[in-house]
C-alpha cells in the first residue's frame, strides 16, 4: 500500500457537455484555498473511471474517493473498486440524470457538496447490485432494466439533443423526449421473472422490467417509490399488457411515483431475480448500455458502499 492520500478525485470533464470540467475547476479552488492534499484523475472516455478507481482502491487503504460526473461515471467507479469496505465515496453530481444524488438528497451545489465531503456529518450505506449475462458480471449502483427503459437509455447515450439540452441545463428533458419517441415504436414481447429462485411470474406483453436499488432512474422517474438503498432488497417495476395510449397516460405520473396505482404496473421485491425474455432486448445498468440480451440474472453484492451524504 502507498502512503495514504486523503482525497482522490475521479473527474469526468465531459459530463453534461463540459459541466464536469467547470465544476472541477471550482472544487479544485476550494481544495487549494484550504491546503487539502489530493490526487485527481481526468477521464478520457469509456473505461477510464473504472481503471482509475481500480488503481486507487488497490493502492490506498481506507481512502476517500470523490466522483465528479454523472451516474454513468459512478457506475464505472463502483465496478473498479477492489473492496467496498476500504472506500468512502464522495459524490459531486455533474451529469444529466443524477439519480443517485437525487435519491440520497446530495446537494447539487458543487461548493456545498465539496464542503460536506471535507467535513462529513452523515453517511448512507448503499446496496450494490450485480448483473450477470453470458458469463459476464457487472455491478450497478442505481438500477438496471431490460426492454423499453433500456432502449431509451441506449438512444439518449447517442443523442445530439442531449448535448444541446445539457447546455441549457435541461438535460433530464431528453429522457422524456426519447421516452415518448420510443413509445411510438417499441414492440412488446413476453418474458418470465423468477424471483428468489422459486416464484415464477409470466408477463405476456411487457414494456420493460427495471430492477432498482434507489427510487429514481432516467432523470427523475420514480419507478420504485418504496425502494430503500440499504435494505438488502431489490425492487422491481414491471409494466405489462397495456396499450400505448395507456402507457402514455401512465408515464408522466412516474415522476411522482403515482404510476403504481394504475393497471398494468406491477411492483415486486426479491433478493435474487432472473429475467428471461422471449426476444433479445436492450439492457442498461445505471443508464449505460449492457447490450442486447435475452437472459439476465440480478443479485446484491455482500458489501455495501459508504457514501457521504451531508
């Protein structure tokens, strides 16, 4: 192990169309003004954050690792951490959706978030999800989904409009726009859910099945309003066997979590979940693409991750 560094920053300067770089500049000035010892790593594309977090967590014991980026950057970081028990995570939101920060009520003000990280008063101990497919195992911190919501994430990742709306600080609107666009073209297929290895549920015509640790995904959609990130339980929202017009009525109510009152919305809870789709469908984890899959298994890591909240 190397000499302990108090704070290690992983910064995605490109997050939210360059907002990450601006936030880092203001945060770094706070560190310099207070003579805080730190290291900083700037991501340069997909995989950078995971590589950096692997290097940091394996080299330094009991470190504080601070993310400046969005949920996608956070996803890479948690996949690179060697041992969750050795890491305290600080998070300064700089993405388009920021669903982790939204659920944990982490301030979106960079200066306030940095001051809380320097003098933490409250922590959250969060479950980490595991998704397995085709011999691959990946972790997720907020949610994973198959079907319609993942198709939305896939399109948003490559949307030019996202970059434009981010410049106007309206980035989360892209999710609503793409959600409506995908709704017009999405097709429904059947799938089977297997909960905790024994409870089987067949969905005839599902739009999507999302498995969540936190309440929000997709820039504020409160798909699992009762989700508790520390309870050791995965919450599932499955929307099935409804018309597109009915789905259009339901979708806006998901921002407040009131969609659960509507026909066709099903909420489940389990510690282990297997999803078998009749037709291969888009899969996402924390809004990042996990490809096109017909079968995925979801469980929880044995360790929780400690995150500075206030």
